[in-house]
C-alpha cells in the first residue's frame, strides 16, 4: 500500500483525503462502508468507494433489509491495468462460525482487451433476463447476511473501480 491508503482498526481499508489535514497529519476516511444499520434511504448504497486498487477488497458484513428479495450490484470500472484479472464475488455468511463462502460471482475480467465500463449483476430469485443490459443474472434470493469481494489477480498496475448495491423487492 502506498501513502494514499492504509489499514485502520480491524484491518478496515482507509483512503487519504487529499488536501485535508488535522494538526499537521494526513486525514483518512473509510474506503468501504457497512450499509447495515444505516437508515433506509431508498435501499441504495456505496460499498466500495471509487479508487485505484491492485489488491483484493472485501466489504464488511451486510444485512439485507427485510423487505428486499434481491439486489443489483454495480461494479463501475473506470480504469484497467496493462495486465491481470478482476472478478466480483458474493459471499454468504455461515451463522455457525461467521465465516464466508462464495455463492455467486461474475465472469473473470481480463485486463488485456477489456474496456472501462460498468458491470451490472442482478441477484434475484425470479430473475429472467429479457434483453437487458445486465452483465450477469443469478436466480437466487439475496441471503440475510453477506459480503462482496472484488478480487484482483496477477499482472501489473491498478484497477480503478467502485462497487454499489441497490436492493430490489
């Protein structure tokens, strides 16, 4: 990690706020957000802020609102490195031990030949893709407790992206 990012308490990723300081020291803000417990503002949240990353990031545990059956996930890729790959994964939490395991994921995106564009994933029990502009559809209900991961692999350089969620009833 460079001086623009660092790990805070409980290994939460923090990003430097450019142009801000407190008592002569750099100021950092959370790079990921926990949407659970936030007052419902329509069911749309930023999970990973826009930034340049050359390592894998996972969100904190999220809790699906009781009214939601599924969600749209928007992985907005703003920049692609010279080489490497990236994949979006959705993990379900095991209530017995608190560990996560993947249950849905998008296709691997190879840096070579890819363009910077938003990828849109729908996780919904009754989903049927009828000529939509979605990248991938998963016909499963969104679990009660889950997290997202954006994994990068191999190559050199950084991926520029953000990740958002919008719940659906």
